[in-house]
């Protein structure tokens, strides 16, 4: 089955084989070495210095990393502004509400670009905001949000930018220092091509230090993870096999030429899909310039409900992804992450062509 959903992704054989390495106790030195290797490689993806930045490894899906980031980075005396233009931005407000993080929202419709001027006005008006949370690639629509501009506004005001980079880390540009990023949450099983179950937060060490006490969560306390992982330990049991796979996936990424090569590969593949579907009369939701290279959303072809279209494609070996909310009736999404080839997508496009013509 070819997975065109935004993670979990098709694994390469190299990463799949890594799952079969020897059983390992997470209190042994071999595990400490594995953990440290992964933490170093995660910083290496965007060339971050170990003195300023730390990669904190968690066992859990991408949402666990986002929840750990929001609950650990914003201190009790801090105030968070959450920018929303899709499901994942809205989820960050839900997380803040559940944990009683003092926050306000800057909501947008799901098909809207973030209004940077409105953000500027808001930041000028409310002096209490210490942190801004935003999704980099909003997977709801496939939109790549303007992090550089948002980061500039935050940096000028000494506000820490907290980024949900779950569906962009490893493929899209992320200027950690340049954009004033305080922390970025991501996962093993999207652009990094690992197995689901491991996620992580890249934190600026000084931003984390500012946020230490009191704790909002026991399990998702980034400061605790970071201190123990710096000592070669970790507070709780990790999904060891998942980390074997992540370590291998990070080696594979580096061997292939790093995130920029992955960006170009995704750009080529999603470009193929866009061009092919457009030629068949299937419209993209957003223009290419506004979209990530990771996933694009398309309008369902006439005469198909999503379940019908999905099932016919699945019969032919392809899994696409539904729209969320009301978009379940009008959209479908295609991602080209993972071990997917040009040949797979040629076949996908010819199956779609047969269905719609
Ligand atoms: C996939 C995704 C998440 C996390 O989803 P999980 O199911 O918890 O892994 C968070 N944010 C974005 C933008 C995503 O695409």
C-alpha cells in the first residue's frame, strides 16, 4: 500500500530493518549512546549548536511534543498568543485551555493566510504577551505559514516563538536563530521518515531555563527530560525500537544530502501530483506559492464523495487523506512524504485518470 497521508509514512527497507536490532534496556549505556546520537543528529538537521539548543526526546505522537512544548515553555507569569488557521493551530489553544495556560487567540478561517498586520497590532496592544505559538505547515490546508515575518515581529519584542513544526521539520526551511524560535515540536514519522511513537522538542536552552517552575505536567515536563537526557538518562521508558528506527532515518536523511535535498525531492513529487491532477480538472485548494512541499489539498472530483474516491484509490493500492471538519465533504489531501517514488505517483495519477474520465 502506498501511503499518501501525512504520516505515518512508508518506511524504507533500511529504516524497517533497524526495528530488529537487539533488545535493550533503557537504563543501559547502549541506550544512553543511542539517545545521545539521536539528540545530536536532530540538532544537526538544521545545524544548531549544542551550547544554545537541546533536542528533548519523548515517547508519544506529535501532539505529545506540542503539548510538552506549550506546557513547559510558558511560565505561570507568562502569556501565550496562539495563532490559528487550521486544526493544529486550534489544537494548541485547546492544549493551553486544558492546562490553564494564560492565553489569547488570533483566529483565522482555515483557508486564510495569517494576517501579519493584525498580529502586529495585537502585539502592540497587549504588552503582556511573552510567547507566540504558531503552526509552520498547517496540514489542514497544506499552507506554509509566514514564519519569517512572524518571527521578526516576535524577535523585535523579545517574545519567544513556539513552533508546531510537526509536518515541516526535516523538509522545509526553519531558521531557528534568525526567526527567534524558542522551541519547535516535531515527530519521527513525518518528514524524517521514521516510525510513529517518538517525538521531540528542540528548545533554546535559555528559553527553557526561564520557564522552570512550577510544573504543569509530570509526564510532559521538558525541563526534567532535558536535564536527565543531558546526563545520559531519561525519566521514563522510551519506545526503544522506535528510536532505533529514528536513528537510522536520521542517518538516511544525512546520507541523502539533508533537509534541502528532501525539500527538493518533495517539491518535485508534489509538483508532479499538482500538475497531473490539475490536468484532470482537479483543482488545488491553494496556489503552489502558498503551499508546503509536504502536502497539498485538492477539491474532490465531481461525482465522488470522499469515501467513494478514497475506497476506489485504496482498491488500487493508494491511501489518500480526508479533509477535516466541513472540508471532509469537499477536499482530499495528498502528501508525498516517505519512501514514495516518481513511479508510484505516475501510477497514482493514471488510476485517478481512469476514475475521473
Ligand atoms: C500530524 C500533525 C500533528 C500531530 O499529530 P499526531 O497525530 O499527534 O502525531 C501536529 N501538528 C501538525 C501540523 C501535524 O501535521
